[in-house]
C-alpha cells in the first residue's frame, strides 16, 4: 500500500523529532558527566580554572534540558492558538541558552577576579590534567554527534548546543594552560585562565543570543536569500513582474509575501494554477515556510495608489479622464 504525501511528511517530522530529542538527551548526559568529573577534581585540589569550566557546563546542562523540553514543540502541527505553527519556540529556547551563558560568564569573571585579588590556593595534581583531557574528549564527541544529527534536522537550537560544545573545547584548553602554569610554579595562571574562560563564555552567549533575536523579531534574511525569492517569482514564464515583496523570518523559517503581476485576461482557474506553481517553487527553497501571494493584472495600478489619488482630488490625478 502506497503512502500519501501527507503521511510521508508526517513520518519525516516524527523522525526529525526523535533525532532532535535523542541529540538533546545526549547533550544532557554528556554535560552531566563533565560536571561531575571536573567539579570533583577541581574541589579536591582548589582549581578555579576547573571549577569555572565545570560551572560553564552547569549552564550547558540547563540549556540542553531546556532545548529537550521546549525545542520538540517546533515539530507540533499548527493549531487554533498557533496557526503558523511553533517555529518561534526553537529560537526562544536558543535565546534562553545564550542568555544563560552570558550571565554565567559574568559570574565566572567575578570569581576569577576575586581569585586574583585574594590569591590562589590551587595545588597541582596529575588528576587536574586528566580531568581536563577527559572534558575535551567529552565535548568533542558531543560536538561531532550533535552536528551529525543536525545535518538532517536543521535545528537552530541544536546548532547552538553544538557551537557551545565546540567552544567548550577552547575554554578547557584555557583551563589546561592555567593548570600547566600551576605545575611550573605560577599558581596565578589558574585564576588568569579562569578569567579568560569567562570572557570566551560571555562572547559565545552574546553571539547565540544576537542570532536568535533576529529570528524572534521577524528580521529580514540576507540579500542573497531575498534575491533568490524574487528570481524564483520572476523566472516563471507567466509572471510579468513582482512588487511589494516582503521576505522575513517567522521563527527560523522564512515567510514570503508578494504581489505578482500576471496577464489580466487569464481565467480564475489559470491564475490559480500559476499561483500554485509559484507557491510550490518558493516552498522548495531552503528555509522557506509560509508563502502568501496576491496576483495582480499586469499594467493596472494598485488599490493603494487609487486611494492616494482620491485623497489628492481629481485635478491632481494621473491618467486620462473618463469620456
């Protein structure tokens, strides 16, 4: 028995939901293990750098849990309360991730500055190096796995988690430099490394937040993406032109609104077929979701132009007067 297009779309959505949930859950588990290892070793030997890196992963753990709980709703079908679907939930979850990372980074910077003023109490031990190497391997595996899953899912929330995992490797390297400094008799390096980690954390959180705010406020995509939409409309042989084209984000999806000029002598059925072809062509473009088109007879002014002429009066209207 052959499946319908709607059934196939439903299967694809369910597959994406399962992959999204699995990747989010793996991130939760991976960050929890890193926190336990680094936190225990950092506390045992008084390393600010390890504790800072472990605290960073607390934010990652919370962020992963939020993505796991909130992010799945993007795959929920539109309903009466959300007629355009739930696309904005995903960047909202990613924005929460970014904001949490910024706040934690500022707190880590304060702790590192306090350590520099009060003086470090860290003691070197090979376990410090071992814990950091374990954390780097853990984050690399999480980064690789999340990126691999997101190739078929295309989630901004998973992308934010993957970027966080990759940046965790850099912050752990900074912490490792601090521990090596302790080994060579420079305990202040541990606090300095903690401060460097915090700056990287704040920058990372800011970048994630900035990107997802643009999704939430309905900002325009790149000029290249807009041009691709316009070309798709005007390349159709029956289209004479397009105007009032609006291309903007609705969540992570791109929404398109446009007036398309066609032959005014077309029948309603012919015009409907052209509109269907245009909508299908636009929806086949990457990231394009909803499409709203208005077909205008070519060569006839817009209704809004007529309204402006009425306000100006007959002596200022353009065109030939009626006979």
